[in-house]
């Protein structure tokens, strides 16, 4: 009861610096799961966004509207759907993936995918179509021309990917449902914060929150550097 | 095209990390249990000894009793350790689980604000205490989930012949720790298992008010998920776990688990005692 924020923060720093194995294990789970998820979902999502932005097909606008609304889907709903699919009684029950890191990766892939598609579509649709047309006129195959456009827009697309990463690494609803918050296996930073808070162990929670803050800072510095490079060209 | 090569490499790396096995080849035993056994620290003190002697790695999924039983029913875990005797018997009767064993017990307590606005501190009978809280419309925090604690609370309201309704009765749908913390913040009453209460009491602005009645008895059971329904559950592991927990060694370890010198759980697999602790 005497714990105040300052005291908890100090304790948090001590935990981080002393290399508390439990803490670093939790941090490791978070990164391992979210990096896997972002690496898998982003390329697929960007390609889909490109198709929506550059290809012409019926029902394109309704599809864009649907994809944009899907961004608002609560992550717990994604978690529930993945849970039902992966449960022993679900469609993919035979794979025995529920309460594993792979289940968390799958949940985060879905969340990142639903986030990246409309955002990347925005980046791609706002861009100058001449890059695409020039490449095509010069005889580039469509996929080649697509890579040209994406190379032109790499900073915008990278920003989208980083925003998606920030979203999934801080996400708690899906992770706790399909991962089960199993110690040293599927316990990541957000689910650990939820647990420590429920136990009244605020210092541990603050320590984990600090890690996420430091990460966000690093990401933004990295992004800023890239954008700086982009401006100089 | 430099970028295409990079993206190809990223894709390959992504495929590789997804396909590579995320965990070592150690045999895993999945245990669904209640938050009271996990968050009190009991399992943390028990599991290393079992894991060492059996070679299994236990994955603990801590949820309410209702959810834990549901996970067993769906075959998503191998063994369940819960505290709601009636539901456990139904679970076994329906064929979802087999080989239920008594494991240990503790008891429920009613805690509330130190100034005790409903004046239940002098009441021994838990149902009468609840009736008094309802009559005073003093704030009461209910778990409001399918946990064993919630089921006990409902049974007590029924015994008190009261249907809790109104602004004073707050159903939160969360775990025991949250219920205690909310009770502390709102200065309300709640029903808690003694283990979680002892683990948390130093962080709470609450007092223990009612305890010791037979109706507050809180037995825990451990049940293997039926391999006839799900042939690929880790039945061997589940039975090894049940055998170890109910062995003299496991039972001694349960008895030895204390917080600030207070026992949290009392083993009863070997000599089935049937009285609530004083």
C-alpha cells in the first residue's frame, strides 16, 4: 500500500539492470512472438494493399470500406476467433496449437494484417501513379513494376510496419486468450503487466511498461533516422 | 533489384521462424487451474519438484474454475485442478474427466472495510452476514464469473434467501485479486478464498470479518481429462501429476507452503479430513 509510483519506478530500473531472468524471459517472449508475426504478415498485407490500390476489379470500393472498418475490430474478438479455430474442438484442433507461442503469432499476424492493409493502401493510393506507368511502359513485368512502386514508397510503408509492430507488441487481449499467459513460455510483456497488476505487484508491472516505452523510443529514433535519410536524397 | 532480394530473404526468414519449433522437445503437461493456486504461489513452490522427478514441463493456465473445466471438456488441457465440488462431479459424470482425487482444502472468508458498516464482524453464520450486507445495502463486490468462489457466493445468497440486486451489488467478472483490490478501493465486502486473501492482505485496506463456518469449506480436486474422448491428451503425464500431488511427498509440500507463517492449503488426499480450518 505504501508503494508509490517513484518507488515502483526505481525498483523497476533495478530489476531491469540486475538482469532478473524472469523479466528478461518475458521480454524475450514478447519480441520473439511479435517479430515473427510482423515479418510474416507485413509482406502479405502490403501486396494485398497494392492489388487493391492498383488493380481495377468489381466491388473494389466496398472491399476497401470493409477492410477499413475491420481495423476497429477489438483484439479480444480476434483472440476469441483464433481460440475457437485452434481449440481441440475447432477446425484446426488437430494441430494442437492452442496455448503455444505459435497461437500468439497467429493472433498477432491477423491483427497486424488488418492494420497494415488499409494503412498501406492509403500510402500506395496517395502516391503518384506515374512510377507504375513508367515502369510498365519501359517493359517491366507487373510484379517488377510493383516492387518499383514499393521501393519509391518504402519510408511510408516502413512507418506503417513499425506502427503495426507497436500495436501487436502492446496487445494484451489476444495474447492472454490464445497464449494462456503460461510462465516463461507464453507470458509476454502485456499479459505479465495484467497479471502483476492483478496481484498488486505494481513495480514489476512498471518495469515491464518501461521496457515497452524504451522500445517505442528506439523505434521512433530509428524511423526518424530513416526518414532523415529519405529527405536527403 | 536490391529490394526484391531483401524482401525475398525476409520472406524466407519469416517462413523459417514460423516453421521452426518454438519449444524444446521436453514433454509438456498442460494444467488448467484456478487463479488461487497459481497467484498465491503454491504451484511455483510445488512444480519444480514434480518436474524434476517426472521430467514433464508443466504449462499452467490460470483461469476461473468454470473456464478450467471447459478447457478440460474441450480437450485443450491434460489435467484440471479446481474447487467446485458439484461441478467437478458433473464433469466426471459426463465423462469429460476421470480419476478425480481430493487434493487439499482451505476455506472461504468474508472480508470487508475495517469500519464494517454492515456490522458483520460479530456474525458467525456467513449467510446471515450476507443478509445483513444486503439489508444495509453496503457495497459488495462479486466475482461475477464462473469461478468456484462465485458459485460458493451464489450458494450462500441462496442460503440467506436473498437475491442480491441493486447498485450496492457489483458484479465485476474478474479474478479474485481484482475483486479484493476493487473491494479495497471501494471499501466494500467480498467473499475470498483464504489463500488469495493471505497472499494479498498486506496490500489491502480490508479486514477479515467472517470465517470458520462449515459452509465456508473450500475443497480442491484434481481430475485427469478423459483419454477416451481425446486419445492424444497427455494422460500419462496427468496421472503422474495426480499421483505425485497425492503422494506423501506432494502432500507434505502442500502443507509446507506458507505465507508469513500462515498455511494457505491443507492437504487431504491421504487422510480425508472433513472440517474447515480454524
